[in-house]
């Protein structure tokens, strides 16, 4: 693996993680209960 490939891979993983974090925090700030897409969060959420 070249160093360029390594940096591209690290950048893509970091960007994906930050995107996921921003989706959850935007939902939380708007007053919605963030869900994981499988309904698990709704099942254990105290507001449901």
C-alpha cells in the first residue's frame, strides 16, 4: 500500500465518521430522538 493510498483511506474513514456524527447531533439539536435505522433506539428510548 502506498502512502497516498493510506492517506486517502484514512481521510475517507474520518469523513464518514464525522458525517455520521453530524447527522446524530443535528437530530438531537432539533429535538428528535436520533435513531439507528433499525428501531433499536426507539425501543429503549424513554420518550417512546
